[in-house]
């Protein structure tokens, strides 16, 4: 028996629970993160090579279309980064809890819960905060700011005069049009 009067079986159950949690959740999670990152890197490299070959073969490269497509594709690369940022502290906390189950670190637990809860915010910033949403938010903010303070806003005149830019790629191939 241990010093608290519990049997060895109870402490083995605690260790088994931690091992099961690590194996059933964190190993697949980090495997998926690594797979997503590797796949993004491979697809990005392949598309870059194909784009370079297409530009070399075409007579008039359309740089604006390629920029918009590249910008949309680069947003997909945020997904592994969001997962890493959201689950790093949780993984470190679980590993530390496995190594030293009787000693909890408050700030690590706080970061674990805080960053895991921010995954939705990270996703909304990465995928939802495009130029049209930023423009709409700035216009709404301008409505609430008194006229005498609006001159201090350097962004307001730029947003109204700028034409909306496309951040999504077209699914229609140019030869099909």
C-alpha cells in the first residue's frame, strides 16, 4: 500500500488512464498535425512547380489570378499551425502529468485550457477574416466613432476607395469559359 492507504492497483489504474489518454488522443492528434503539414508542403511544392511551368509555357502570364490562387492556398497552411498552437500546451501538460501526477503546475494548466479554447478564434481569424469582412467591420466601427475623431483613422479612406479583391479562387478553368 502507498502512503495514502491506496493499493498499488489504484495507482496502476491512474497510470493506465494517462497512457490510454496519450495513446487514444494525443498520438492520433499529432499524427494528423504532422500529416497535414507534410501534405500541405508537398501540395504547395507541386503547385509551385506546375505554376512555374505554366507561366513559362504561356505567352501572357496572368499574375493577378496566380496571386489570388496562391493567397487562397496559403490560408490552408494555417490549419496545422492552428492545431499546433491550440494543442501544444495541452500535450505538454498531459506529458508532465504523466511524469509527475502528484505535482500540478497551475500556469501550464491555465495555458492548456486557454489555448485549447481559442482554437475557434484562431480558425475564425485565419479563414473568416478576409478583406471584405475587415472592410465591413471597419465601416461598422466608423459609424460609432464621432465625426471629430474620424480624421485620426488612417484606414477609413483607404477602405472606401479600394476595390474589393478576390481571395477565393475560381473553380472554372479558363479553357472551359
